[in-house]
């Protein structure tokens, strides 16, 4: 075992030394291995991109993502090619590289994919950010397994069809709404739909689909008609009348009171409450002899978009002559350092469209 370990160590050391000292790939050497027609095709592609073939980065298989303009040549043929963010409009020169297995044309200006079918060996195609007018040349490709069409300005996937071995598809960042046609792709597995308009999936959804998509936006909270996100700030004048009763912890308490007049918004304060009373689930009944008036109680409604799934706000009882009002919510309790002492409750009352007078209110535990 010791001899085996030593032998393995020597091999690893030799490999490290070879990697560290070997001559780096030379683009001229790599280009020299190509047949004349492939060399000419690569020169034409580079020229349209505003560069030269010998300025491409020579790389190994599978590392195009790290280099915006790179070529991988193996066994004397172009196997992988990336020309990113270049003014390439024609696909014809690329179609002459018949042995291509991976092609990245991200950020180019391709006007069509005519000639793509000539690349029978192509497995990976990346067209992200290429504002293609049509994907018509794509349909029916026999070998594509991975297709990237992110941020291509697409509103339809009708031409993403007849791709018998396609397994991975990136449609992120497009204006696509309907992906039902993709169910006809027999090998499709991984689909990226983030930042698209897709909100509903085909029914039944293929069991083998693995989706990446933004969560559907939370439905807006359903607010009651007497809802307010905030209570009015105190302003104007209020004249309080008498009051009786106190807020208790049991179900049989009642507070009754009057407000002589209110013009604007003011606080009905000092409502007595037992130390154990919480002021929750309170019904407020309101009447007015003249004018229109509202009285506010704290409240909340379910809202998945908010912290802890609740939207906080207020409900109000509204009353005018002959039309009493009612609301159910929570009384606001006086805060501050009151340990060991009873702390009074309060609520805001507001006149609507001028002064309201001879207002009466009742507070009690809501039992319904």
C-alpha cells in the first residue's frame, strides 16, 4: 500500500508540474490545425464581429462562459465558439462550422437563424440578449439539448418546437405569457420563467418539468368598505360630554358616552379600563343628531404581502342623523410607564364636511 501511495503521489506531482510548465494554447497553432473552409468561415465570422480570428481566446471545452470571444478547437475542428456583444447579423458563415457542439451568440444582432439546421451536432445554443425578429430556423433541430433565449424580447414560444432532445430552456426576461406549446417537447425538464408574464401553467403540467419562476404576486388584501390605512391626525375642536362604565376583561362590560360637538378630528380619551382588559374585539356604536361623524378603531386584515401576513389599519363607524353606524375593532390603549396601574383607552372621532353635534357612542364586547 505504501508503494502505491508513493506512486500516486509521484503521478500527481508530475501532473501539477506539467500543468504549470506546459506551453499555453496558441491561437495561431490552433487555427493552423483547421481545414481551409473552417478557417475561412471563422475569419468571416470574426470580421463581421469587428475583430480577427487570431484575436479570439483559445480555450478548452466547456469554458465559454468565462470568455466573451473565444474558440475551442479539438481534433482539428471548431467545437465551441462564443462571439458576444458583436454586430453579427448573418448566420450563414457560422453555418459552415458543421462540427460545432456549443455556440454562444449572446448580445448579437442576428436577423434570423437561417442555416442553423446545418449544425447537426450542435448541443448548446445561447442567444441571450439577441433581439431576434424570428426563431423560425430553430424548429426541428435534432440535437439541441440546452437553449438560452433570455432577454430576447420574445412574446411567443411558438417556434420552440420539434426539438426532440431539448432538456433545458431559459426564457427569463421575455414578454411570454403562454407556454402551453412546450408540453410537446418530450425531453424538456428545466425551464427558467423568471421575469416573464407567465402566471398560469398548462394543465396538466408535465410531471418532469422543473420550473424556475418568480412567485405569483400576492393577491391584494380584501379591505372592508369602512377601512382606512391610517386614522386622521388630531385637528380642529372637540367638546366631550359625559361618560359611564369601564373596559373589562369579561364579556359583560359597557361604556357609554357623549361628544357635544366635533369640528375636524379629536381624541375621545380617558376611557377607564381594568388592568387585565385588552380592548380587543370591541364593538363601537355611533349616533349623531347633526352632521356626519366617524369614529376609528384599530384593525387588521389578512395580507400575504405584509409582515406576518397581516395588514394593519383602522375601521370606522360612520353616523349621520337617522343613520347610526357600527364597527368592530380594537381600542387604542394609553402607552407609557404605567406598570401596576390601570391604563385608560381612547379612540379618534372625526366630523365629515363641517361640524357634527350631539354625538353618542357605546363600546362593548362584540359577541357576534
